[in-house]
């Protein structure tokens, strides 16, 4: 957070006293004013700690009570004797100096319970607070303190990271301070002497701190990696957002070696790895949290100036690694170049906005934290200002969900106790008039007003914007196409801030924009029953059994390098055009061209990914399982068409994930060329060809399971829990909707079959025991026709004639097994006699 040149203590007092009357009259619960709220749950109580040593607690996330006493110099709830306890930090910044002359600037604490922390008395486990003190937009210090009580008092531990230092003597003074800003006044000399840090000339520009490349040391937050390590991300404006590993036993930084990451980002031995921002562009308040359900680390930052007219707004990017690179929904790197348009980077969570049910517009919503509660529900915490002429701010809490593409979406109204319906809602309750807000990509401080739209019963959207809408068959997932852009999220029935329960929607697009919609009339409907079944009953798992030729399942459980299951049928939709792979007019003839077309869901847009050896896969048409997508050659521009599968290199592809999308790189090109929508076409009929892979949007595709109904036939069963093949089973649907499964041994069982969101199927028996499998269709073995020695599928006199000629040495039998009529292991005259008897009916 960049601060205006006003005493922090005076600013905090002003915020506390002004604008309280602006709070919405029908607002839920008791409000509190905590700037930069960072959430922690301890037992059944939620705590938010914020700047200016403010903190509050709640038992329900709706009613909050303050327990701190701000910048009280003595008997401070969190720090006791404030000046004495934080003496080491204040020796550099944050007390009676420059921007905080006459007061204090203690900002952005983040409290965690650290079970591994070794306290000075030798005991293990403590609440550890990471916070910062600051005197200017670039001279600050990050510290930590610890306590056995979550509310305090916190005992100062040490300083960690300094910023704003010079490479020469440079003093700044006040009535009580005389600070030499040279780096030797920080902990850097000590860390260099111990070999933990290497001196870096780039820290300085004309002797002053180089804040175009290096961060302002504020806004620390802690997160954990799946690698078992503890990390601290921090930074603001200036050189961007950085991260460092933390030693959980000491609470101190583990410094890396200076260098660069594999993708070219800065690694500095003192400041750590750069993960976002840079070159003085706005961006602060970083918060990282891992979501095990999606496999991503999510990085939230806030852009703009923090006051109501500053355009303060939250952005989010994500990464598979705790150290990045972090990218947004459009594929943009969170680390900026000097000429990057800041507004283009980061999925915008919300801007300044106003629904008609709000008494005043929400402004400068930002500096957030997030929490995944014990029940798996996610929440977003932030502070908001209001369009009332004051700078009063108040904590807000919204529920948060992750859409089909793994991006967070936030409910339009603050949390008031409602829950998302797992099974979704009746479509009659969704149809109707909405106030619609597109939060755009801007950081301009303008209020975004609502437009009027209607979601019609035929799935169209009319009014101030045009498009289509659809709710998933088994959940509240929403898919909206508005003015040609696709947004994915959820429908949600919950209370607005007048206390009226209304239907709403929240969704985000690959254009980094969030859209909200909300009705004003009261929701009186009921939730759809949740079955846990994502079956799309409109389509069958196998379209035409006659075209199933494979006798064995794919080579592995998943497509190599991805979380996509082999053998599952998918829709493959281009990121740039939002159009689907398609067979023109549903043709499955040899050399049928592969094109793109608006999504209609039919068999011509369904393709089964089947793992092959060596990390490759084939892309089979569900319309004709014997045919696969094939490129005509390894050459640039080679066309993609449908051809009978032979195992040729032109028919095999390596699937590469790129920020939730996938590219298909051909084996014949050495995985250098990828399937590509020719000339970035966004038109129906755009051709699919084969060009060098550059991760362009025209080469990236979403891959979404079809989740079809299981139809009668023979399937291989691969167990999801361990990837093992468990044999083939014949599946037959019963009149009661359940299925009979017949094993190869003849053993039978009766099950309910549920399709999961990922395309796998779960078997549920009468005892509610569950097991999950991938079903792949297996070519039916032709029925054995005893006596059909010419193997033409018919037993007749021609077979007797062939057997006679065989016995006298004039020919060979096409299917000798069928010539052994009496099954004694020999073919002789007795077999011919039996054959003639059966043909004559005697």
C-alpha cells in the first residue's frame, strides 16, 4: 500500500471518526473498521488483523467485534509498550519520522499459528505475526513477533527485510530520530558476513535505493507449499512482489543464491524471487494460498491508490509452483516489463460498483486475504470504502468458489449465512431480469453502474447485452456467453445487502474480467437435489458400437503430463475463438476436415483422448471410434483431418498444459508443431492446421469432459485409485435406472452409476460402497459360429464343401477352429459327417 504524506496515527483516527453514517442501513451484522484485513481462524473464532494495529474477531463471519486499541503507546493490546517493544524496527522506520512524523506506521500484519516455532524459553509452538513498519514509500522494514495468545501481547522477534537503503551515508532526522540510511544500518552486513547474502550493486541507483527493480519491504504474508516449505511473500509498488522461504523453527528468512529462475525472473539473495509487478507500477498486499482441488497456488494483489478515488482493485494470478511463474486467466505473466499496460495483467476480482440495492457505491475494495474453512468453503476478506465523501473503510467478507477452469469467483453480495446449492437451481428460478455489472479491466476509480438484462427461458440473454446462458445439469455451474466472450462461474441464491434473498450469478472470463448479475425480486424457489451425478443424459458414452475397433484400453490412467483421464470423451474448445473442434455436418468419412464451430455438444464435437506409449495420445472421434485426428504431414501448415487409426506418428500428439489450457503437439514434428486455428480465425468453419508451437491463444484449447450416459456394451474398467486395469465388463441398463454388470467370469452385480465431473464413473452398490473407474469401450468379439470354416459369418453348404476339400488336401481352412465340430482337438472325416448332419437338420 502506497501512503499519502500524512501522519499515520492522525489518518487512522480520521478514518475511525468519519463517515460511519455511510454504512448501509440494512447491512448484515456488526461492522468493524480494520484496514488490510488478514484472516486467521483459531478454534471456532475468526480473527482479522490489520494495519494501524487494529484487529477484530467473529464467531460467524457476520458479527464482528474489535479487541485492539490501535496505536496506544502503553498497554497496547498487541504490543504492550509499543515504542520499547518495536524499538529495533522503529530504529529504521515507522515511528516519528518523515511520513509518520509525530506518530506511527505499523502496517499489514499476518498472523499464523506455527507449531514448529522455537520460543526463547525453549517451548515449541506460537502465534507468529509478520508485519512491517514504514516511513516512506520505499523505506520500510519487515519484522516478526510471537505470542502464546492469539490476541497478544506479541514479543518482538527480529527484523527480516529492509528497503530504502543507500550505499553511502545519508541521514534523515526528526525531533526524536537520527537515522543513517546506509545499508550498514540494516541487517545486510550481518547476512553478508555469515555468507547468507551476496552484495548486489543493482540495489542502488545513484547511491539511492533502486526501487524500480527491488521492493518496498511491506505487506508480508505467509503461505505453505506442497513441498513442505514455509514461504513469505511481500512487497508493494516499486520493484514488485517477491517471495522468500522461511525457517519455521526460527521464523527467519532462508536466503537463496542470486540468479534467475528457469523462466528468466530475478532471484536476489537478499530479497528473494520476484513473482509479480515491477518498474514502479502499482500492486501491493500480496496474499498466496494453495488450492489442493485445482493444484494451483493463487496470488492476490491489489492495484491502484488506496483511497476511494484511487481505483483500488484486487487481481489474481496462479501458478503450479510456490515460486511461480504466476499467470492470469489471459496467460499474462504477473511479473511486468517496463512497458506493460498494468490494466491488462491480472484477473480483476471487482472494481468500484453499485447495484440499486446498495445505499452507496462500494469503492476501493482491496488488500485482501482468503480462507478455506474447515468445511471446505472459501471466503474472501477485504476492506471497502464508500462513495460518501469520506475515507471510512469497513471489512467485507464474500464467499468464493472456483469455476470449471479453476479460477476464483466471488459472490456479488457479502456473506450473510447462505450457501451455494450443490445441485443447482430450477431453471425457472434463474430466468428473469437482472442488474448486470462487468467489472472491466480498468484501474481508473470510476464507479461501474449496472445494466439491465434478461436471462430468457430459451437460454438467450437480451437487454443491454446479448448472449446465451446455461446451467450445468447437476450443479450450479454457470456458463455465459456475453457479447462473444465466455464467462464461467456459478448461479447463487443469497441475501443482498437489503436482506432479501435473490438469485445472482458470478463468473469470470479469459479476458480477465469478472461479471456479476443480481435479481431484485425475492427468491422463493427451492434448490435442485444434489445427486453427485454429472451425467449428461443427452449423449451416450458410445455413439456407434459398430465403429469401436480397439480391443485394449489406453496405455495409462492419465494423458502424460496432465490431469486428463485417458479414455474419457471431451469437448476441445479454442481459447481465442471459443469455438469447438468439429466434424463438418457430422461427417466421419476418411479425410474429413477438422474445423471449428460454435459449441452445440453433439457427437461431431466429442473426441476421446486415449493414451499411447511414449507420452503421446490419439484423439479419436466419438462419431467413429476407429478414426482419429491426423495431420497430413510434419510440415508447417499441414492440414488436420479424420483418418483411420494406424498408429502413425501423424496421428499421435503430446498434450502440453498451459495455465489451464492445452496444446496438442504432433509426434511427427518432434513435438515442435501444434494444432492451430488457422490465421486466428474466430469464425465458424475456421480450419485446424499444424504450425510451430508458440503458446498462442489460437493454439490453446480448453478440454472439458462430456460426461455422457453409459449405454449397453462391453467396457474395460480402469480403477482410478491406483490406475490398475481390472478387466472387461458387460454393462446393461435396467428398467429401474440401475445397471447390471457382468464380469468375464460370469459374476454379476447391480449398481448405480454416477458420472463425475472429471469424466470418471463411480459405481454405488446397495450398501453404498463406492469405487471409481474409467470406462473405455472395447470392440465386441464376433460371436463364434461353429462350422463357419470360411469365416464369412454364415454356416452353410459352402463350409461343408471347403472342409471336404481340406480333408483331401486341396485347400486350407480360413478358420480351422470352426472345423473341429466335435471339439476333440482333431479335424477329420467325423467332423465332416457331423457338419453335414447339422446342415441337413438330422
